[in-house]
């Protein structure tokens, strides 16, 4: 180390020339006057308070979280809870491993007396105090289980544990009697008082002996702290327990009155603290302070000259400390030269600041308010950038937002199953005949951090829903919402506007963002977009007898109906008028087929396959498909989709496997229904594997015969090909498991 001396020989500063990987902690062992500087990966040992050069340098192969020394033995606790025992050899200037002292999960370590180490161990959801003989390769001596009426905290990170102890050798008989009453056990001066914390919040205490016959100890909770504990110190004379909190508060516990502790608020936060006489010496990592007369109301603060203090110890009347710049200082505690002069002390009493400098205080508050405004603007700018980023990360939004679209053919069913649905149109539209109702559900997952984005915090939040066919937009709604948690929108649409073969539902969630140069020039950003395609199966109208609610308001007849009625009134005696929509010319009936599995009756009884239908129609759907007449090919089912009918029956010629036959005059609707029913039963074929036959060998012969027939009739009319098409659907497509 480089050494430099201040004006007084009692103040010294050393610069560590060793290449420290991490900032250094400091440990002192009084019997041999040894100082150890250490971090997670290195140990430097100095003798006789000579900090110029280390006697021993050691690089660890494991990460160290705590150390303890006795005689020539150095015990280290690693991150796995193992204790590594090392032997100090000052002659050869080396540390040699003498084995692993303990392999159970040790979380804290301390020297309780000569050649006896006290370890805090966690095992099987319980805590134990273990005694080990250091010189005998950390031989196990005794284990004391800690008992408490409530559950103790589970396993924490190593930095959450604190354990300190004190001998009862020099306490008064009065204090000894207090401890007996508190712990409800025999206590003498050979016992040890242990104070510990498992989570740096609650402080517990127990009495133990270093003998082998003790197997359990009852814990007494001394105090529950409002914030994290930085240190616990025991004042030996009065047996006071001094608990310092990271927020800068000191709690002094007296055994005679634990319910009313003395609470002192210091001037800075506390990273580490030590008790010196009637004072507390503490640091926040930036400066080092001393608070005198902590047991009285007249507390005096003095600041030491050192800065950026990492760790410190008290040796006699001297302080030895390390800094974050790897400097080591030694200086006397009681020397005036160790303190900054009064005018340079950063601490100022609140009375003097408020009474004599009110103008300055106002200026400070104004600056604080300005900073608050700037902070809020920064948060908004952060949200704007997040919103713009999310518009290009739909994979993230898909994990945050859920959507669902359900089609109802009856307003009563829709509003009964979704009582909190928002109506988006004129109320009378929900009672018009020949209408469908699109329910759009949007919700967010329970765990996400986009609360500001999915609300009006950044701008005008809107949900934009568009209903369209493949050729034109039918209806668009835009709804302003305050936040997105769980929303449902019910949109009515007349049947004549719907394309029953395919309808598109586009869902967009958008918000406004102000311009970069002009906040009034706002632009929309799309946070979430989703396209949903609805096919014919969503528009099935079941022949249910429903008690439909009626609107008392009289609807105006459509223009087409008024024209028809006027024509009948004026010219009905001359001509006969018919509604062309109700009397459609006959068209060719198409047939498509779906292969049925061996146990198709069980497939139709599976309610999971009808989860896209409304709840009332599921029962009807199952009744129709599971009826004995239908399953035995004695009856058929007819579904209404718009103005089209789809007939479904089981085709069984007793020679080949049964098929599901679908017939309709609209090939597009028929194809959609065929795909829908194929999806319902396709789960049967998920166990397909090589060697399992799903297509009969006779299918190949049918394909060859059809191929010859097509070649022979290719020069004929379309009517000659229609039977071949029907055979192809039945004998080829109908036997494929698709």
C-alpha cells in the first residue's frame, strides 16, 4: 500500500495497491491484533494494525458472504450455506484449506466463545443454532432448535439475516431476574443472550447455553420494525438493544419496558452503525457521523472528515474504515482533528432553516414543485414511447389482452348471458326482426404493467370495431373508454346486410399521442389489433320457440315492403305480386360428405366441441345430434342459415362406413358447414400413427373408376358430370379423415 500521513500523526490514509475485484469490508480479531480486508472473492490479512502491506493474500474459488476468525483458523460462509475452514500460516504467508466445516445451509456465523462458533442454520422449514468447535475442524458440538408460536420467515437471501450475542457474566441481578421472567426459564450468568433477525424486519431473542444438554430454545419477539434493519448492537452495561434502521431511525429497546422503546431520528440514512460509549457512529455510504447523548434529548451531531465510507470498525478509541475508492483510513474518535469544522457540517437544524430562511425554503419548494412537474412529463413521455412501441409488438399485446366474439340470433339470450354488455346502437335496433347480435368481449390479464397505457392517462383511449364482408364495410363503431379491464359490446346487424358465408370483425384499441413539436397536433396509434373471421356456423338459426321481448315503439316498415304494399293496393286487381326474396327460384342441390369415426355417437355428445355456441343452443344442438332417430339414419336435421337451408343426415348404405351427408343449394354455406362439422369430429383422428388404416383399399379402385368416367364424359354436358361430382364427394372426400 501507499501510505500518506496527515498533519497529525494519528490520522493515516492508505491506498490499497492490491487489485480488489469488489469493494472491501473490514474485520478485526483482537487477540492477535489482526485485521482482515475481504470481499466476495478475496481476503487480505494484516498483522499488528500494519496496513502497509498484507501478510497473506488469498483468492477464493467460492463466493464469500461472511467470515469468522479464531486463533489460526478462518471460517468462511459461501453462498451455498457451506462453511469453508482455512488455516492461517503467517510463516509461509498462505491460507490453506483444512476442509469443509459444515455442509448444511448455514446463513449466519459468529464466534460465541473461545474455540466455539455459533451458526444459524435453516433446515426443513425450521431454524437452528448450531455450536461447532473451530479447532477440531469445525466438529459438531450441539444443535438447538428455535421455537416460536407463529411461523418464522422462510429461507431468505443471506443478507437478510442478523445475529449478535452477548455474555450475561457482568449483568446485574435485577436484569437477570427480568430475563428469567421474560423467557420463563432458568437463566444464570453462564448463559448467552442471542438477538437475531430472519428478515431484517422483526427482532427476536433467546437464551442459550454452550453445553450439550440444550436442544431447543423459545424465541421472544422484541420488536417489529417499520423498515429494513441495518444493524443490531447490544450495550453490555445496561443490556440495552440498539436497532438502527436504514431510513435513519434508532430504536433503543430496554428489557424492563419493551413496549415503549426510545426512538431517535438521525440526520442521514444508515448503512452501518456501531455503538461507542453513549454515542452511535454511523454511515450512509457517503459520509461518517457521530451522534452523542443518544439516551437523552440533547443529541449532538458531528461529522468525520472521511467520505464514501464502505465499512468501518472501532479498535480501542480509533476508527479504521474502508471506502468505495479502496482507501483505508485510521483516526482517533475523540480527536477534534477527526471532525469537520462546525461551519462545514452539512446538517442544519430545522428550526434555524425555517425561522431565518423562509425565502430560501420557498425557493427550494418551488424548485421541488418544478421537478415534480418535470417528473410527471417524463412519465408521460415514457408512456407515449411505450404506446408507440407496442403498436409494433402485437405479440406482447396478445399476452395482455384477450378477446372473444359470439353471435346471437336473439337479443334476450345475449343480454341474459351478458348483463353488463354495452349497447352500441339505437335501442330500438335490438328489437327488429331478422337481426343478429355480435357480442365482442375484451379483457386484460391479471398481471401486466400497462395500466397507464390501457387507460386515458396518455390520451383519448378508444375501441374501434368494424363489421365487414369481403367486399364492403357494413358497420363501424368507435367507443371512448376510460380503461380496459373487462368490457363487452353488443352490436345489432340486420340479416339482409350479413354475408352468411364469411363475416369479418376487426377490433382495434387506439389512443391519441400529441405531436412532438405541437401538442395540439394529435395522432392515433393502434395499441392492439385483431381480425376475427366468422363463417356460416356462427349464423345458424335453430327452430326454437322463444319468448322474445318486444319493443313498444312501432317500427317503420322498410321501403321495399312499402312499395310492395302500395303496388298491391293500387294494381292488385290487375296483377298478382310476389316477394322475390320469399319465393326464390329452385336451384341445384349440392351434397358434401364428412367421414364418421367408428364411435361417432360419443363425438356428438362431447360438449366441448360446441363451446362456440350460446348456452341455450348447446342443449338443443346436443339433443338433435344425439337423438336415436338421427343416429340410426331415420331422420335428418335442417339448419337455417339466412335464407338457405342445410340438411344433415347420416348416409349408411350398410356396405361401406357411415358418412355424414350435407345438402344445400348454396355451395359456399354448405362448404363452411362441412368444414365446421369436420372440425368437431376431427379430434378422433389425433391418435393417427403409421400402421393405422383410415382409408379402405377400395377407395383407390373408386378413384380409378371415377377417373375413367371423367375422361369418357369430358366432352359431354355439365349434367353428365354432376353424378360424377356427387360420387367423388361421397366415395373419395367422404372417406378421408379431414
